[in-house]
């Protein structure tokens, strides 16, 4: 199933379109870059009826380098994911990563624009957002998150979006997930822009 998705590249004012090509869950195979924020005690819940994936946890360390503590501030993601595991065009998306860096409880990464999403074995979730504000990257930068949900309940460790799931053991308790949120290395981001531009060009020529 192919889904067109457009994002405004904040640094250029150009609308860039790409296509999600997920027949079902599949990994993005992201490689962490720096700066890198590590978060722990991450709760992950998915409602199969509303098709909303909700993620919340606590930021712990920043690898800039060097490494520094972030005092357990907010890490959160909300994403509209359909029952095949694909992001929904026009859905609800948000990312917030905060920490004590350059001040108390500062915004480090923030976005309401999802670029891509994937999932795979070992309870893996991967997101790419486009930075809108925050001290660790300029607007328009691609920000990746690699999240391990630590469910231990899916065959092969691959999340099944046809059903609701959660890694929260009891109400009021945090989940056992962990995440890294980071600036995607420039060659990867450039390659993705090139693919998106080529796909957009092909669509224009075919119209």
C-alpha cells in the first residue's frame, strides 16, 4: 500500500513529497547520529480502534559529545498508525524531547511533522520527524528515534497493529522501553531528499 505524504522543509520553504511503501510493518534501519538523547522507562501503547500510537518516557542522557545528564524530562511521541503498521496521511503526529541542557527543562527536539515510520523485530519502532524547534538541531533537520518497546509478547518480536497493545504492566507504572533520539547524519538525510524529489518529479511527469 502506497501513501503519499508531503512535508514542508522549514529551511527552504519547499514542500517535499514522498511515499510510504509499507504493505505492513518494516524497519527503516536508522543509524544513530549525534547529538543523541537517550530516554528510559518508556511506555508504549497502541489503540487499534483509534489507530493512535502513544509513547512517553523520561530523557536521561545527552551524548553531544561529551555526555551529560538531562534529569528525567519529557520524552513523548504521538503518531497515527493504521492497522497494517503504516503512518496515516493527514493524521496526528507530535514529538517532544526536553532536558536540562543550556537551562532547566529546555526543548531539545520538537516537531509535529512526521517524515517516516517503520517497525520490525525485537519490538522495534523507528520514527523520522522534521525538527521545528529545539536547541539541538536547526529547523528542517531530520530527527530519528529508535525505540525498543520491550513487549516480549509478539511472535518474532514484531508488533502487530491489527490489535491494541501496551508495555505498561499496571496502571500508573511506566513501561520498560528505551529510546535514542538523534540528528540523522547528513548523507542519509540528503539521500532521502533526493529520493523524495525524484518520486515527486515522476508524479508530475505522469500527470
